[in-house]
């Protein structure tokens, strides 16, 4: 499988790309609540809507649960080895 890696610290994901993942998995699936950045920003009590989270994730890529993987129309969030196996098996 051909791969293309993007360092989110150097080039943040676009709002459109993040929206695509959020539409499939929900915005909460994209937020890494265990990340140091989440704690540093004091977001434990944050109750934002999807638009605010998308804006924040675009500005603060260290809040993202990674990896975000896209293969054509297939998407995965986090370490989803089962999905990756399905993609490479077929």
C-alpha cells in the first residue's frame, strides 16, 4: 500500500479534512483527551460544539487522536489495525 505521511506539527490538517473525519466518526473521536496539550489548555470541562472543536483542532493539531489515516474513501482514527488489515487484504 502506498503511504504518504504528513507531520501535523509542520502542516496542520485542513478544516475540510477534519470535517470529513468528524462526519464519519463524530468530533469526539478526533479529540485526544489524554494528550498533554489537552491538559495544558485546560479543556477537561470544555463543552464545545462541533464548529468550535474543528477550529481548535485545526489550530492545535496536538489535540488530535492520531494517526488519521485516509485510503481513498476509507478513513480511520487512532491505531485501527483491523481496518488497515481489511484495506490491504482486498
